[in-house]
């Protein structure tokens, strides 16, 4: 019983350490990360702003009204929007892979040498291809429970911050839905003439802030993988030493 209590206490401390070290590393290097990925964040924000605007101004009226022209209008537009959003997410997260690799190799994150930041496309593709191997490393080290717990905590943190920072976008989105439902029902709706510009601007600014909320989740996950690798290395070293002795 005491052994189980000690094990659970150790796991709780390790989860706290992973979250603390990850967020500390992110906060300490925040402006370097911004300098490294600000162009990717702007492109991500513009893509999301345009996608949200297309959904509320083009797709939603088709779904609510009588303008749905067959399966193509219902399926193709959402597929195009989803593909653009996935590409933008990958585009934005690329700004976090290079600093983490640099920290893994040197123990520090340096300031980008050029004003346009880093564009680590090959590193991003290789990192995504190695995700199954990285997950297997965590499982071999018996840290899958810690990974799930930390992921759930990060999800809740991101959810709370998203609700706070995306509140203008949520209010504007609800106003768009109400306006389109009223138009579909034949009611006159008093909306500003520059609603399209307002949509793009609001959703883009909120999406830009969202980039750096999402980037922060990479750092605690990085520490889980790093601890797993270091643990496997130490076990291998102990096994070699025992064989030599």
C-alpha cells in the first residue's frame, strides 16, 4: 500500500514537473518564438479568417436557404475549408518544431538570425513522420498515463484560454448565424454593410492569438518525450555497466 502511494505521488510530481518545465520554457522564450514564427502565424490567421468568413457568408446561406445545388455545394465547400484549415495548422505549428529541436540538442533556444524567422519544413515533415516512434518511446518508458493526463490538462487550459480570447469571434459568429437564419426566414436583418471586412478582421486577429496558445501545448509534451528518452538511455547504460561488471 505504501509503495502504491509513493508511486502515485511520484507520478503526480512528474506531471507537475513536466507542466511547470514546459510552460516555463515557453514563457521564457515567448518573444523568440514570436520572432521565429510571426509570418506563419499571420498566414494561419488570414486563412482562418477567410475560412470563417466563407462559412458564414457563403456556405451557411446555402445550407439554410434554397440555394443548395446538389451534393457538390454541400460537400466540396466544407472539404476545401477543412483542407485549408489543416494546412494552416501545420503551417503554424512548424514554428515550434525548430526551437524544440534546438533545445534538445543544445539546451537553449536562440534568437532567429533573420527577421522572417524560421521555415523548418523538412524538419516538420520528419517530425510528423516520427510521431508513432515518439509515442512508442513514451509507451516503452511506461509514461502513457502521464501523456494522457498532461494532454487532458492541456486541453482544458486551451479550452479556457480559447473561450476568453475568442469571445469577440464567438459573439460575431452568433450574430452571423442569427442574421443568416433571419434572412432565410424572410425577416429583415439590420447588419453593418462592412460585415465581410469585420468578419475577416475579427476572426484573423483572434486566430493569430490562438496560434500562440496552441504552440504552448508543444512544450509540456516535449518534456514527456524527453524524459522518456533520457530514461531509456539511463536504463541502457545501467544494463551495459552490469554486463561489463
